[in-house]
C-alpha cells in the first residue's frame, strides 16, 4: 500500500502527464483553435459548459470542505448529531432551481447553434457538394460542376459550402475539428451541414463514428484556397480527358495495365459517377495515400501489392489479380502523373 506521500506523488505525476499531453496535437486538427464558423460556435459552447462545470465543482467542493471541517467527529462528542435539514423547503427549492437554471443556460445556446449550423436556407445560391461516406474513404461530388473527387475536398475561403451527406454502407460521421462540428452520415436519410473557413490552408477531417476495423484510418483533407484559385481548380478538373493518351512509354504501360486489370470498374478518372472506389482524377495532386500515408511511389507500390497491410478491411483487397513488382511499379508511375491542376494541398495557403 502507498503511503500518503506515495499517493501524492502518483497524483502529481498523473496530473503533470495530463497537462503535458493536453498540449499535444496539430493546429489543423483541433476544435480548440477554430478556423471556421462552425468550429468557432462549437468552441463557444465548450467554453460555456466548461465554465459552468467548474462553477458547480467549486461550489460542491466548498460545501464538502465546510461539512468535512465543521461536522467532523470530535472527541467527547461521539454521540452528537448535527441539526437535520430534511424537509427544508428553502434548501430543496435552491438545489432544484439552480440545476434547472444551469441546464437552461447550456441548452438554449446549444439548440440555437445546432439549428444555425443545420440551416440550409442559403444552399441554393452556394456551392453544394454531395458527400458519400464509404468504408473507409470519402467521395465528393460537386453538384452542377461535373466534378467528382475523393479524399481531398477543395473549397474557397470565406464562403459557405453546403455538404449533403449519405453513406453507402454503415453509419459514418463527418468531422473537421478546425472548421466544423460533427454530423452523422447515414445510409438512407440525407443530412446537410455547411462549412465556412476563415483562413486558407489544409485542414484534417475524421470519421467520428465507429464504422469498422479501419475507422481510425478514415481520414480526409479540406483544402481551403482563395476564390480565384478555387475557380482555377474547378476549370482544371472540368478539362480532364480520361481518354487522353499517356505522355511517356512507362506511363503508357501503366495506363494499359490500369485498363487490362479492369481498374476502371471501380475507379473513375474524370466526372464519371462510378463510386465503388475512390475517384482518381487528381490522385497525383494529393498529399496522402489512402488518406493516411505520405503519397510516394514506394508507399503506392506497397498499397497496390497489398492494401490490407495499410487499411485492414478495405474493399479493394482481393478485387484484382496479384501484381508483380514490375507491374505495380508501372501502375504507380501512371497514377502519380494524374496531376490536372497546379492548385494542390501543398500550395494551399502559400
């Protein structure tokens, strides 16, 4: 058994560790450094509820200490019974009314913010993106633009972008901590939310609903660029010709392998609505492979050889013939040259 000094040291160590770990994280993956309207509203609610909880904790601790000191068992007063307050209407009214008031103070701003962030009154005149959650990746279809992409969502800074979300399989939850709150993505009923970024940059998104063995690996990026860069990106994506021949013999071999292995049955290049697998139109412009690995030729070859090692339970595993090292290398060369635009995650915010 630890003595009181040992217990104090253990408590001090745990408290210090919690304090240090609370400072770990990334600026583009935290709800505590808001870079968008939704995240700012969420932080206001976090601060409000935290202040109220600290107030309640302080009051309870003061009452506890008073009771502990004033009514402790004293020598010579072992049979002393403090005055009983059972049935005191004043006290019962106080400890009933105060929690109700505190709940109202929390509930009213929460309800207002919830309805505000779900308001789609301005959607008709804004950018609309149809979002589909899949195990374990995200598909983005820009309504009216004939643009479809996956994993990287491009939006202009300072504009509201409405996301109309459905799932193709199980329940997911879209969350970009620095830009917005969470919203469930269901298989049948469509949920709508909007995101609005204050600053250019790349913000990390997560699936916030357990959806299978690779749930924690279901990452994506929101790439926030200037309105001018966004228009340039839209034009570049619309001008992609999936039938355009490769510009080198090595890449041409990879393109041929892509067709021979029937990759087009699952992966679209261009505005084709095929969504069985991620859209590859701007695959070479992405900063991450499968949303989690650095996009490099070595990592891509490993993914093509055995996707299960990187994302367990993914639907690509076993859906095509085993590739030789040479064929995987050629396919990687072809996929990495799919770079239709100069507007990329690496250029965002620079």
